């Protein structure tokens, strides 16, 4: 049996809270965690008592991203895609894995037919954004930061590539080019985050917001969500994500050819150097 990395709570009538419960790794995302999260989302979605789903996380950080030590094998059959090539050597197998476990799951979560709200504290790094961005509303603690530094690894960004929608085109380029973290205030300013609250009030505020949403007619909420998501797709969001994951895996293939591994080995050093505090002023 795999360890339990997810916890379900019911903090108020009509509200299910799903919690990332791997704080000892800063909620790093192993394949087991991702598919346990998917199962919890699926259970809450089919539970007629649940009107709103909240995604939260234990510990000081929301998520440190992909757990690179956990490997790239599915812990179960594919649930998000009809995938071929899983387990194949080289770039072929890894592309199949990412289309299913990363992009496939995130698209599936974006389209959950119930309102979803994420609450984030501390750091959200790279793959952590792939848990936040499919949610409908994001509430951040004042100490929260958000970063996608993975161009240091020779790829374009995380696999759920909605950066231009979440940040705007120019801010997305800045964040990807520099690897720097956005503060909670900056994230709210560009529209990625809905609310910024004191860390001590994060859970209470988010639960109250969920209760407010849950008080509205369920079918109206579903239709509103589908309408917004279809508007995003009419703008080309889904097609853009499909293109971006192909380019992402071109980066992996290049790294395999050059270094014998899917990530540029200098990446960690570049990210550590970029994490040193710097005073940056607008001019």
C-alpha cells in the first residue's frame, strides 16, 4: 500500500477540503500523490453533498513541485487520457507519462463540474503551480510566493502551460526568463490570485468564501464555470497547452541527447544562485 499523501476534511456543510499531506517533503508531488489527489477530487465530485471543493496543504509551503526522486511511473492505469507509449524508453515514454500524469490530470481538474478554491501559503514552486492554476479561485497568505524557475533545466516551463493567461504575456516572460518568485501581492495585481490574507486567517477566510459559493444554486455555478472555461478554450488555451507540452518534451529530448538525462544538470545550481536575495527596483 502506498503511503497516504492526501487527507479529506469536511469543514462546513457543502464544502470538502482536500489537503496535501506530505509536509516533510514540502508537499513534493510524487506520482502517488497526484493520483491520490485525483481520486480525492473524483470522490468529492461525485458526492452530492459537496457543492464546493477546497484544495489546501499541510506545512509551511503549499508545494515544492515535482518530486524528482520519485520517478516517472504511473501508480495505476491512466485516468485522464487514452495514453500509448507508457514505459517506452527515452523521450517517447516520458512524453506519454507527462501527457497523462501532468497535463492530462491538470486539464481534468480544471474541468471539475463544481467550483474549486485553492488556499496557498509559503512557497509554490514550478509543479506546485500545476495544482493551483486548474482551480477556479486562489486565496493566498501574505507570505506566499509563486515561481516557475525551470528554464534553468532546459525546458520552457511547467507542463500545464497557462502562464500567458495567469500572468499576462509580458509578466509570464519575465518570470520564465529570470526564474524569480512573484509575491502574493504581485500575483493578485496580475490577476493570478483573488485574495491575499494574513496567514493566520487563510483557512477561515477560504472556508467562509467556500460557504458563500456553496449557498448559490449548484447548476448555475456549473454553467458559469463551463462558460468561463469554454471562453478560455475559444481563446486557444487548450491548444496552446498542447503545443507547449510538445516543446517542453523537445527540451527533455535535447537534454537526453546532450547530457543523458531529461534535465540540464546545471539547472539546480542556476536556481540556487537565483534564489539569493537581491534588491530589484523599477527604473
